[in-house]
C-alpha cells in the first residue's frame, strides 16, 4: 500500500520517535555523491539535452575519473536534475538507407560471435 519494501517499514517501526524525526530531517540536508558535480551536469544537459545518463557517466569518468556512484544512482540523479531544471530529453533519430546491392565479391558481412575454450597449461577458461 505504501509503495515501499516491507523490511523498510519493519525497521522504521522499531525506531523511537526522536530517531525517526532526526532521520526525516537528515533527508533534506544530507549531501549526495553527485552534488559536487551538479553544476557541470546541468551545463552538459543544457548544452546537449539529448545526452543520456550513460553518456554523462562516461564523461564524469573521463574528465574527473569519477567512479564512486553506481549507474542507477547516476540515472536517478540525472532524471531528477532534468525535472528540477526543466530540461526535457530531446531525441534525435537516425535516418537509415538501404545499401545498394553490389556484385559478388565486392562486399563482406561479418557476424561477431564468441566461444569459451580451455587453456591446456593453466586450465583457465578463455573467451575468444
């Protein structure tokens, strides 16, 4: 009914009223992992609204060597920033065209696959 996990409700039932009040107050004041990068992320989203959370995660990693937050944390943070600052995600669609049929021997198609084999010396599995 509450939309939260029953274990969470169970743990909250065991809290004393003062503990519960201080916990609720801490929710509004605690700092989040991505708060130091908030301005940077908002600027990226303002400049390029089609960016995905995965691309923002890559940029954070490339520019700041940031690996502290999980992908799901970054996704929810980006979603919240989009809602707070009114930056809707714009979609750009790619246009595809059929490739003209070429004569035999002029074009190749490759399907990548993988197989796991065992090495003889170390008995380790290796993916090829």
